[in-house]
């Protein structure tokens, strides 16, 4: 197992710390609450001489996504962060990045989408990303934000798809927690491995066209290849979860369940509320009620079979969304 040390940081700070240890080539960014602290903290770490990441401020989130795409097409390792309406402004870019198979990482500190204008934490923004072709992990805790940022890049480069690491705005992004991080950056980089893209736009000896116009049958073939890559991500996520667990002792599963073995009623909930729900389950268990709760660490690819197996014996299931898909 790797050497680790204890820190007391927020989810945002830990996302930045993971990026520092990975030592990405580029972060294209634009500030928006509650994700702003990620770029701020990464910049602070750079002022201390702790990494070589080039932080490039954009004219907006759409421009930031374009900076990230250009750097990734050039063969770089790329990092980004946003929230809410910032994600919506960048949304046009996301299917381009997945459709041309560029393995970047985007942290999404989830927040309500305006209007009405609000910066409260909910999950209405990440739902817009479900059909973009990006793998989506969801971190329940600040510890998971750090861990999943390391896991995400390794999975992304294994299946050649971009990945979102989502977590709850303010609850997870800003609340500081006692967490463990790799003591040595070189151990992070050894875990992730070296990135050697097969094609880049900056190799004049091997010129390629990226993102060219397509009609049938090339278009449907491209979409099908993206589907296959997303299915491949199911196994890759499980494998990298296992590899990470062997290194740290922190074992992640696609689903996490609590008191589900004999539960007759259960809650399915996402993100930071899972911890609160476990307390409620304990209270109800003391009253003799057979209840449980479970959550998912993976939104895409959607773990339908795992969810079925988790709750196939439950008589009553309550799904608690912090957003609404209207209509």
C-alpha cells in the first residue's frame, strides 16, 4: 500500500490537490460558484512551486471547454471545473469531446440551474450531462472527490472517453473534512501511468483529421463505437476501483448499500445526503423497522443490473432526487 498523510481540506481543495499531484498539462477554466475554489486553490499551489499545470482563464465556460479540447487534441492531459449554468454554457462542447474520444476530466460542483437565480446545491446541472457521452462518477464525500479524481483519469485514458467527477455543491465542495492523500506525487503518477495518445494534432509526420463531417454509414458507426466505449467503461471502472483499493484500502463499488441485506423498504439517494440517510436508517432500525439505503458512485454508464440486484427483494423503494426532469 502507498504511503499517505492526513489533510483537513474541502472537496474543492482536494480536487485541486489531486490535479496538482497528477500535474496536468492544462487547466482551462472560468469561475462560477461553487466550483471557483478549485482553480483558485490550484493556482495557490502553483504560486508555491508545487506543480507545472498551465492555468488558462477563458472568456466563459464555453471558451474554457474549447481550451481544454484544443489541449487534449494536442495530446495533453487536461483538467476543468464548473457548476450549474457554467456547465450549460459549455454543454455544446461536451458531445464533441466524447465523440472524438478525448480523455479529459471535468469536476462539477453541482448547483441549481437558474432561474430563478439561486446558488443552492442540488443536482439539476449534472442531469443535463447524462446524454453527452461522458462517463460520470459521483463522489459522496470530500475523500471520494480526491480518490475519484485519480480514478477518473486512469479510466478515461483506458477507454478514451472524457469523465465528469460530480459532487454536491457546498455540502461536499466547501465543507472541510479529515481526509487521506498520497504522500508522494510520484505514487499518484505511477498509479495513473504514462499517457501516450495514439493520435495528436501536433505530429506533422502523422497528420490526422479530428472531428470531420460525417454522413451515414460513418456517423452511425462513430456513435456505435462511442456506445461500445461506454460499455467498456463498466469493466474499466470496476477494475480501477479494485486497483485503487489495493493501494489505499479504500474500496469503492459501483453501488454502496447500507443495511440492505434484509431491507423491506429502502431509499435510493445520490451524493452527500447518503450519510444523513444512514443515520435515519439507524434510528428506524432501533424501532424495529427493516429499512435500508443505497447510493451509486457511477451515473454513466448507468448501473441498471447492479441496482436491480441491490433492491430486488425490497417491497417499497423511495427514490429521492434533488432535481426534477420536468414532465
